[in-house]
C-alpha cells in the first residue's frame, strides 16, 4: 500500500483513527481460558472450569482486623508510592516463610510481584527474544503460555508422566538443541501439583532435571503456587532448595499469595540470583512500578500473625475431602469400560481427565454447557501440537453436592456425544461401502 493510501485508510475508518497494532499483537486473540470462562455466565451451570480457591477458606475476619490495625497505625505509608522491589517488611516475612521450606535467601534474592502472573511475565520479558525456544511440560499452565507468548517464542514440549516430565526425552531434546546451536533459554516447570494435571514430580526426576540444567547450562523456572497444598504423602524438596544444596544459581522460583492467602490481593514474589532480581525490578519499574502497599501489608500480616500450620492444615482437610468426593463421583459414573481415565493428585486444585479418542473436548465443552456443566478443554494447555481428548477439572470451588451432580451431568453429556459420534461413524462406514 502506498503512503497516501495507508494514511487515508487510517483516517477514513468510520471517520475514526485506525490503530496500527504492533506486529506482535496483530493476530493475538487473548488468553484462551479467559474467553471460555466468559461463556459460563449461567448461574445454573456447575463450573469445574475455574482455578479459584474456595471462599470458605478465606480468612475474612483476619483481613478486616489487619486492615483496621494498619490503617490506624500508618495509613500514610499505605497511601504512598513505595519500593519497586517490595516493602521491607514483606520481604523479611517471605524470607522467614521460605525457611520453613528449607530455602535460604537474602533480601537481594527476593522481589515482590503483583501476582504470580506478573512473575511469569517478567521472566518471559527478561529472558526471551522473539523466536527463542523454551522448554515446557506437555501439558503446561496456560497462563504461563499467555505470558511468554508476548515474546513469540518457540515451545519445546516434553511429555508429562505420572511422576513428572520425561527426563529421557528432555535429555534428547537438550542434546539436539546443543548440536544445532540453538539451546532453549529456560525450562519452565510446575513440579508440585501441576496446573492442569495435579501431577507432582518425583524426587528422582527433580534431581535428574537439575543435573540436566547444570549439564546444558539452562536455567529452570520453578512455578510453585500449589506447594503448600499437599493433602497426603510427604513433601518433596523444591527444585530451588535442591539447587541451593549444590551451590545454587540454576533455579528462579515464582510464587504467589493467590492460593496461600487469597487471589484478590494480586501479590506474589520471585526469588533468584541478585542479577536476575535486579533486572526484573528494572522491567517492573516500566510497567506497574510498585505493588500496592495495602496489598503487601495484608500479605505481610498474613505471614506474621496467622498460625500458618493450623491454617494450612484446615485447608488440607477441606480440599482433600473435595478431592475425595470428585474421585468417588468419577469412579461411580466412569467404570473402566467407558475408557475415561484421570489423574489422582495428592494435592493442588485440579485433576486431568482423558476421554476416548473419538471425542473432542473442545466440542464437548460446548455440548456440556447445554447440560449445565463446565470444564476447561485440554488443548489450551499445550505450547505446541495441542491434544483434544483431555480436560481440566477443578475441585476446590464447587461444593461437594455440585461436584457429584457436575460429574453426573458430564457423564450424561459424554454418553450423548459418543452416541452422536458413533452414529456419524457408522453412517460414514455405510457410505464407504457404496463408493
Ligand atoms: C501454575 C500457576 N502459576 C501461576 C499462577 C498465577 O497466579 P496468580 O493468581 O498469582 O497470578 C497460577 C494461577 O492459577 C498457576 O496455576
């Protein structure tokens, strides 16, 4: 298009200016799950789609009291701009909190973020140039894909087994990348009760992953929103703490208060080598500046005044029961001959359900809305080569009765869909007989 034509196109569009979006953004259509969730607007729908903690676990009275106390003592500090890297009190509280998990950091290793999602955005912006490769699990957290997508990277997907990512495949991929001279910039993993599968990486795989990271000099981004939500079995060391035992420096940890305390605060933190934290702070300076002081104060208050062991124990009992109800309902409605399988997590908020190959869970999602039940179709969770026979189910937010009824509706919907698919296949077969 000539310059003149381009100009007139810009100014004559319905009499308004036409915006020329950045190349990166022209075909970007937003966060796929966000769009699906906006379709679930009928209150009669039982939604197992979201990723929200239960409001029944919110410490409402504690938040009210903390607000009153802190407004009375230093409202001026709450209403002012504050440090970009985070309030000193919260950083100290985070350091003490991490010590409970055998992670030992200093203030220069910590940055407060406006949610875990911002931590992921900063990681992507710090480490990725367009066209760079990064390693992700198959499937992986869709929100991380949305954050990294801003840099237009290439994804190297590594299959996920019941005990975490396939380290043999990872070794092969890293070796191939080294041979071709284009190593991935980092390896992104959610080792504890992963979103979307609920899978927890075994200790052997954690050690193998760290060894590969060191061998190939590729940093690991460990995203840990669900680490405190273990309902049975014993806690495994984080990648960050294992790495520290070997000298440290290979792992950046991304954390959030969303599932620890409440998502409404939008506060999280990132830990890593001082040079990484300091560069991330520079990026944050150009976007949000500081995380709101009120929200930081509430999180600091949560870490320092709540009996965390007792609170987490209460959450464990509550969520474990929800998980038990969901698993029991699945066993009731999906006996083995139906060909439906699912993960059995020891923690977190989700499980991953796989349906027979003839069923596409994207289409099933729309059919399920007619049955007044919702889930997240699995294809949203792949960086490349999406699979269409899985779905993510959340058990933290629906009530136990809703979980039971939701699974019954899902089962009915699947029966109906399979019979339609079956009829279609048979009619195709009979047409083929005569052509
Ligand atoms: C694996 C994972 N990472 C990060 C986040 C982001 O959490 P936040 O609500 O703090 O943005 C989530 C939220 O669901 C998550 O599941």
